[in-house]
């Protein structure tokens, strides 16, 4: 839905107003993170730069990205947190990444194990305690592997957790690996994703071979099974005839991740957190990746078709069409119902490092308009596409963790030759390509990086969205301001939102948000609240 | 009783949080206040998330967002910039500057950094900046909570002032509904009272047409200053050492005599509290509370036949667990595990006092984890768990019900509205306890519905 020139100019003025309402230095910084499409000649945005101290950000830390996001969902390992008690506690079952026990019958997601460092460990070092803790974990829980994640003090006191891991692996006879994901590293949880991908690559990937391979072997990467998202997708793929070698890391087994190089194609959902892994898989195993999107029925269908086209098999293509037709027929009546109710609704999406893009299509498929979108911890390539990667390489701040460089592994026979992959790339829009979010957005859309609560307030008062989708730290702010919210991290205990059925679940939840009678009672009968005529420096700012 | 886990150096499924968490909660009960955590930004994000999901409220906690560089060379520049920014955008009257394991390990001298900042920027003197040391590698969230209250009092109420006849109440970590109830009780005694901290509104606010980033409510600076002139203090904290006692501090610095009472949960503890109030204010217990007491007693008589002899494992913060244990004994329940998030010989001593009449003494666990609570509950054949949501997986494993109480409750709504204290709070608690047990029996026997 394109805005008129006049409307775009107004949005530009709003952007400038926000910038000017800050102290000068902060304003200069924030201006680089706020973009109105159609207003700036060059749609470039500053991202993945440091949050200013004292500005209330929704961003987390390296530990949260590494242990909380990427390593946390691997179900048959124990994640042992080396540090004081808090970080393991706060990352314990806080994400809704579901899992069923692995082939070994093991699932440790409900456990929170920590070395619980005390003052004496800080003073004298925690390596011995870590070693003993690893023995205890092996003895009491008997996991398939143990991942050690470091919190802030570990890097400072200089515990060598990698060498403890090596010793423990030799002693305990199971894989033990360590991630130096101290919270102060990098600018957000994003760097933790990178550390986790590197750690898995160096310690796990390629250490096992699958029992069987087929002509249609896939990996499902960057899908964390929040609320069961993976369980809407994997069965569809299996119905069509694919064999899933590994997920990474929703509902994942460490053994499957070890076997992942054997696949023919990797499907990449969350570009932000896992593109490091797919790049390394390409370098080391010439295993190509396809950017997919399972959020939205048209998006899912398009991704399924593109996967089938990659394999170029008539049977697969036919079954893909069959699955799409069956599923669409099933959801059609409800889809029409919700489209009628949701068409024209205005939505703000502020979430994650890829999710704000994924959900845009579904919202549009349901007839809604995206008036503002942004990421918490994305990099410029998530906004502008991978073509900017060279530009942002070694841009200092974003390179706390180095990309690991791999040559094609000696003796490894890739399933497809490089020439074959290049030929397919010419045909397939999303094979090893990602165009980013901005390209898909309409003229006049507001794009904001690392949104804070101050700007959230302005967005709500001035843009007047019908629903605001973000996470728990914004949710209650938004609701207090009389706007319905949906959490797109945890789905407010709902979901899954992927695939055909998930699209309907999402539509139902948005309908619930915009149609709830509760918000109507804001103004009591004895007083008509004057909610108009507020500006950036209006009522709310007066309390700032 | 010793479980195999008790000799472990590692902790599986901890039953306590780190110090800065408690500091964030305590400062939330000060009017127009903010907290800045001096450390990585993950600390503030994790704690905001946790507090929000329990209270269903927005929670803004600032961070000095330390990086690799500042972790090595010290966080002074980040801390100064963080304070400037949070003051510029939020205009707080009070700013708690709370350290974390990171900044304690690098040894940042926060007091000195703040002093230097105030010289550089004298306008910041209008904000009361209160540093609190919260090394996450020792103690628990309750240490951070009590330390913060003491730190604020040291700044604002450290000298005797003329007597104003008020009562100070230091309630500890109870629910917003509890704090509101306390306010009503004191109003009924017709004595001015100051409650510190008071997050009854700030962590359980309503919706109005104006959203305030720092919510309305909390104990004001003027009120905290007046605490030095109160007639006396009551503190619901019998388990902390004296240096963490707000009432002891006021007694030593401002000559305000104080009494440390157990949390008024359970008939006997409520009696202590109401008797103390009556004695100190020279006011008879208002009729409303005599009626509530009678109703509680009636409810206990009604309920005891469903409760008597049932074995319970209870865990949480020391004072809460202690009060619950006493109450359970009074209604015939048998506490078999009493587990505290904090350390403390005092907790252990008082639990054994409270359970002296029982044939089998409960396992008493301190600084504990759910591994130990689980083994204790299993060995003793517990039939009910009482505590935070984090015990959920033990309840499932043992196939016994969990009565959610304490912090955090993040898998149910309404934690902020749970009333536990006073005769009325005890009645609510008793009904929840009893119905949980009755529901379990009905489910087990498959009889479902019948007249009682």
C-alpha cells in the first residue's frame, strides 16, 4: 500500500521531530537508525552498533544469544552455565522452544545446570569447580554431550574453559565443548549467535555420518520450534518426500547436527542468527542454502515450490502441488473469514533479527498494512540484503568474533558440484541470496532499528496502529497505552504460526487483539478522555 | 536427611536469583525512581523480562552496557554516560546504581565514579544517586533487596529528627496486593504509616489515558526522610543478619525503636502483628480485624479435616517459607521440606522451632536448588508443593499439585494480586491450599463431584 508524497513528507517530519527531541548527540546517533522509505535518497540504516548506555534497549547479551537462543534448544545435551547463579536462572525455560525426547530418549530442556560461582571461585579461579560440575552432570543426567557457556566474570578471571572441556571430554567419554560467550562481548545477543555457530562448527559439525541418505536430504536451519513452529513444517516436508538430516537448533539432537554436512540442501529460516553456519557449511562442504519463509501461506507455498525446484524432481514437484492444494483447501474458509475482519488493519512489527521481515508477508496476505517495522539486534544485511556484506565487513564494532575461514574439507565429496549450484542459483530467487526487509516494504513505511520505549510511545500516539507486535518488554507499555499487542517471541502462549495452519492461528490471534472488547472500556462514563492533540512533546514527554 | 545431590559443587535448577534482581525490585518501591545496572546489558534485559512476566507490568531498567573494552579498562565512562542519559530521558528523583558480577570482578569504584560525575555535572546533584554493591556471586536476590533498602535509608534517614508519630513498616518482598492490604490495616489503626519499599502501584498499575514511563506510586523521598522521626518501626524480616535490617539501622542511626516480626501469614503471626500494632499505637484492634480473625479461625476448623497429616514441601524466600511453615503446622499440615533461597543459620533455627512439635522433622535446605528439593520431597513422600512456578517440573514428576506462591510465577496470571498477609490473606491462602488438595483427591479417585 503506497503512501502519497504528502504523507511520506509528513512521516519524514515526524522522524526529524523524534531526532530533534533528543539531546543533540543522542539525536545524531538515533537518526542513523530511523528511516522512512521514500524519504531518504539512499535507504541505508545503521544497525548492530552499540546501544548507548542508559537508553532502555530491549537487547540482550552475547550469553543470551549463545546459550539462550542457539545452544539452548539442543535437547539431548546439558547446557552447563559457568558463572554466578543468575544467568542460568534467567535463561531457564524462558524461550518457548519445544522438543520431544531424541532417539536416545533424552530431553534436558527443563534443566538448568550451573557452576554457581562463588566469591572464592572469582578470586582463585573456577576451572576446578567447572571440571567437578561436568563430572556431576555426566553422573546425574547422563547427556549425549555437554555445552559450557561462559558468563561475564569467566573471561575476566581467565578460566580456560576450552581446555577444561578437552580434559572432561577425555575423562567422561562424551563430547564436551565450550563457548566463550561472556555477556559483555559485542553489542547484543547477535554476537552470541555467531559464537554458538562457530563453537558447533569447530566441535560438533561433521563428526558423525548419517545411517542413511536419500536423494532428497534436507537440513532445517534457523528454526527454533517456538510454540511448535517446526512441527508444522517438518511433517509437510516429509509428506512431500524429503528426508530431514538435521534441524538447527529447534528440537535438535546433537548427533543430527554432527551429521548435517551429509544433506543436499539447507533451508535457512532465521538469517540473522544462523547465516554464519550456512556460510561455513558452504565453505567447508559446498552445501548450499536456500532462504525460506514458513510464516504465511503464500510464503510457505513459495518456499516449498522453490525447494522442489532445487531438487528438480517431477515426483517432488507434483507432491508439493498436491500438499499446497490440500492445505489451502483446508484453510480457505477460515482464511476468507479472517481476511474480511483484518483487511486494512495497521500493524507495527518490532521483533528479533529476522522475524519482523518474516511476519510482514503474512500480515499482507491477510490484508493488513505494515506501517512500521524494525529489528532488535539485526545487522545491515537483514535490512538491506546480503549485497551490503562486503561494505560492512570489518566495520570494527560488529567484528568482535571473527568469521571462521574454511577450505573445502579434504576428502569430502559435495553432493552437488559448484557448477551445478551456480546453474540452480540462476533459476532460484532465494538460493544463497537474501534481499533483506527494506526491499519488501512499501513507500512511506517507517523502519526503525533498536527501538526504545520513548520512541515506542511516539509511534503509538502518532501512527495509531491497530496492533503492535513485539516482545514482553514492550508488550505492557503498548497495552497501557490502549493498543493491543501480540508477542512474536513467545506468541503469548499461542502458536505455532508457521505453515498453512499457523497462518490461521496467527490470523485468529490478531483478530482477537483488534476485536477484544476490553480496550473499549478505557474511558469511564464520567469522563471523556482527550486523547487527541498530543505531540512528541505532549503529555507523555512531559513526564520524561 | 542427605540426598546424593547435597555433596555436589554444581547447582541443578537453582531456587534463587542473583543479588541485582532484588535491588531492582526494592528500588521499584521508591517514588519516581529508576535503576541502572552497571554491567552488561543482558543483566537488565533478563531482569526486566523476569519482573514483567510475574507482575504483567512494563519494567524499565537501564544498563551501562559494558563492552569488551570497558570490561578491561573499567566502566567509568559507560557508567557516567548511562547516568546522564537515564536522567535526561526519565528525570528520576532517585537512581539506584547497582553493580553486577562483571563490575564487581573488575573492581569499579562506583562511589568514586559517581562523585567524579557530580563534580563534572553539578546539575545531577538534584537526583539522589544511590550506589548498591550487588556481587552476583554471593548471596541471593533477597540480599540485594535488603541491602538496597538499607542503602536508601543510610542516605535519607541517618540522623534523628523530631518525632512525627508515624509507624515505619519494612514489609520485605511481598505482593502488591499485600502492600495495599497493609496500608488499609494501618489506616484502620488511624496512625500515619510509611511503608518501604511500596511497589503496590508501580508493579500493579492500572490503565489510564496517560502512560508514564516511571509509574505513579512508591515511597517518596520526603516519606523516607520522615522515617527517621517515626515513633517505631516494624520489619517483617527475622532471618537476615542485623546489617541487612532496616529497622535495626534506624534504631542505631536515628533512635527509632524497632521490632522485627515474622511475616503476618498464619493466625499466630497475624496475632503478633496486630498485638504489636495495638500496643504501639495504644489503639484497640479494630472490629473489622477481630471479625477477620474469627472468620480465619472458622475457616481453619472447616479446612483442617482435608489438610491434617498431608505432607508438604515448601520453598522460596526465607521469611515467606518460615511464616508458611508455622501456619501449616497450625492447620495440621506436615512440612517435610522447608527450603530457603538464601543462606542463614537463623532460618534453620527458626524452622526447627516452628516444627518442634512434629514427630518427624522436615529437611531444612538453604541456598538450595530444585534437585535437592525434589529429592527431599520424594524421600519424604510429599503430597503438595508450595512455592514459585519453578517447582513445576518436580510437581509433574511426583504427580502432586503445586500451589503457586512467591516469585516468580510466570505460568499463571495474577501473581501481583495474590493476597497472603493478614487474617484475610491467610484465609485466601488457606482456601487455595485446601481446594488444591481436594481437587487432587477428586481427580485421583475419579469420583469427581460430590457434596462435602
